[in-house]
C-alpha cells in the first residue's frame, strides 16, 4: 500500500491525507490500494541509480537512506520511482510525507509520532517504508523524529530526499549526480522530450542537436535546469538559447500548471532552501558567483576576506547543503564547483548591489593576476625575453597547462573586467598566459593582444611598455606560425622599439624570429631631421617649398598609403590617440588599429612616434 501525505503549514492537504487521517484510511481501504503518485512523465535515464536504490531498499540491514544532491538534480523523482517499484512487489507498506511547505518542527514531530503509534500495519514478512521528501527547512526535526521512529518500529525503513543529510550514524547517504552528458546522453534525451511538440521539428538537424548537447553541458546535466531551458525552445532556437545561457540568462516562460512553486524557475528552487541557510553562507555564495570555473580555498578566502579556517567552514557547509560540489583538483586536494543554475541565481542577486558586484569582480581579477604571476612569471617586461615557442622544460609542463585550462573561463572573465576598467597593462599579463605555450594559444588572441598593447602604451605610459613589448613579441610568433609574415614583422618591429633594447641587444627569441622573417622585418632607419630653412631663402626657393608642402599634404602615393591611411597618419602626427581618431573619422577603434599598422608597415616605422616624425618632416 502506498499512502502519500502532503503536509502544509496550514495543515491542509493535497492529493492525499494528513497524518491524523491514517486510521480513517485504514478503515476505508482495508485492502491494499493501488500505488498512487503524481501524474508525471516517466523517469528518463537513471537506470544505474534506480537499480542501486532498489537494491539498497531490499538489503536487510538498511534503516535510513538519504538521497542528497544540489537543487533540481532529481532526488525526489528518483526516490519516487524506486519506492513505487519496491511497493509494487507487495511486500512493503509505503508512506510518503512531503514537507516542502512545512516550517513548524512541531508538525513534523507530531506526524512522525502518529506513524509510530498508529501507522499502517506491518505487512506480513515485509517492512514499512516511510519516505520524507523535501526535508531541508525542518532538517533537525526530521532527524530527531526519524531516529524515534526507527527505535519504536524496527521493521521501518526511512528514506529521505534532502539537499542536506540528517547527520546521524544510522544514515546511508547516496549522492545523486547529474544526467549523463554527450550527444547520446540522458541529458539530451530529457531536453528533447521536454521541448514542446509544436517545435520538435526544429531540433532534428545535426547543428541543432550539437547545440542541445552543448546546452546540457553548460547546465551541468542538472534535470531542472535542462527542463526549464528546453521549454524556451520555439521563440528561441537551440543556438540562440545557448548564447543566452552562456551569458547567465534563463529565458522566462510559464511552466506547467501542476508543478510545485519551487520548480517554476531556477531562482524559486534555490530561494526555497535559503530559510535553512546562514546569512554569511548566502553572502559567500554571491561572492563566489563571479567565478566561472573551479574554486579553491585560497580564491574563496580572497573573495570573502575572511581567514582560512573560517572560509573552510563555510565551504564545508555549502558542500553539505548541496550548493557546492567537491572536485579532485589533481594535486592531492579538493576544489569546489558551483552549478550553472546556482551561479546564475546568486550572480543576479549580487548584481542588485552594484558596489558589492564591482568589489567582487575587482577581487576576482586580482586572484587571476596573482595566478598569472605564479604560472607564467609575467611581470613587467618579463615576457619579452622569452620565446613563446621555446622548448624550455617548464614551458612544456603538463601540470601548468592543465592549471591554465582549468582557469581559462576565469581568465577570460577577468580580461573583460579589466578591459572595461581600462587596465590594459594587466589585461596583457593575463593574455600572455592565455596565448603562451602552456595556454590554448591560437589566433583568437591576436586581435586582443594587438589592441591591448596599443592601449597599454597610450593609457599606461612607461608602465605599459614592458607588457606591450612582451605581448607584441607573442603576437609576432603567433602570426609567423599562422603564415602571416607581414603582421609578424610589424609586431616584432614594434616590440623591439617598445623594449628599449635596440636591435643589437634584443632577446634571443626575438633574434631568431627576426632572422627567420628576413630583412623585411627589420626596423627601418629613421631619416635625420632636415636643417632649418635659411632666412635668406629666395622667392623661388620659397615657392618651391610651398609647392612641396602642398604635395606632401596630399596622400603620399609613393609610400602606397590610401587616402584613409593618410588621414589616420595625419591625425597620429597631431598627437591623437586611437580612440580619438576613431571618433574623429567615425570609424571603429579596431579599424584605426588596422590602418595604423599598415601605415607603419608602408613607411617602415617601428612605432606611431616615428610616423608622426616622418609626417612632420615631410610637412616641413
């Protein structure tokens, strides 16, 4: 027999009976009743977990089993499926209590006492299974009542679904993990099943299925998050939905009528359990939400501003409550992960306080810069002396490469924050790690390296020259490796000029690259300044000079400059920055950078200063 009680704070019940009606149920239904459950789609996946739970329930020594895990992971659905399968065998009486709306511990105590005294009769040769669902808000009362019930009724087995375990000796904890990922995984099956039938024709193609697989990975295989996302398909294609989710957005949509309130959104699911949390733990979650990847204890400590022992206790509680998961960091210790659903929710909460958000992002950027210093030694000018493609032993260290790969999402987030703050010298320190031999490298960083080097020199002065030179040398190596010798040569010339070493004293890596690129990459000599015109200049000479100046004011076709490149060069000569030039000409700043690069190449100039000097000399 399967009897379900759904308790509420007001004492009313839904789809079942309150604990006080137990005897009435027995009198009116003396024979075993059909298994009752909320109508719901069949469980997708979970075959291994379902077999494990049913085997545990059949084991003779089990008294207390708790299914634990993060919000939305599917603890209740798995427990219901296992209990239904067990009750179907006819050897157990199953009582299910839903405590989702209960906030009064006394109600839990009285209900469990009633089950002890007047609960369903013990089936002949069988046991009584008591399922306590959504225990978190009254976890202390549940623990006390369950122990009392187990002591009074030795034939009883208690099963709990709770983010927080009961923490008693008799308890067997079974963590419930995410759905299997991959193109053929259960997560994709669940997503596809939850897409509205009106739109399923639009998810059958290979690109759409690939996008769905990526969406499930972004959502960490958490069933509730996948269901909410799948229901947004229609107005949004899978590719558009993926982009929204990667930006931390959960498209709003009305969910099914018979869903519990706490399952209507990610925010509802996480807010439901906050009544059982400490304020300092919620504050810590908000600060940690700026992290994009794994979190170690030092990072958590720097973001929270508290001591190591205190932060260790906070992390332990958050893991215990299913809000963080512990992960092997590959170094004999643990890191901590936050689900995408939790990160998005608590980041939105943090964004309600702009000052706190700005502080958390600044602290996060500081953590990433400290990591870059440790992993890459990218102090001012440090990177210019090293060849990004050298075979140095430490440059091929697999552990360093793995550490950078794990931190890459955080490094990218820190780069975005530092760019917005105009801290381009620090942007370059992170980019040098990301584009270096142990990072992912690749052409995706070439534009950022070039633009940020320009801005570091413009905005940072002498402080930005070292990181800019190192960045341009890295850019030169990347361009040479991808078959762009012109860009490599231009970047190398500018790196040499910014370094202040001169061609004779350039670092070994730059010298090898310079030799490989040939004479075309060498800095062109700067023409000496012409002597000033004499006061006795004749009218003929004056006329000639005027004509020459007029000719120079026009585009210097002998250098091959286009009219637009000449405009850019003239504004550089007037001392305007790239940003000011972009506003003056109403073009993008990146277009200005491209034009200026071509100007420098065609005029043989190692820097914008030389461009200004040459144009000034030609103008007379």
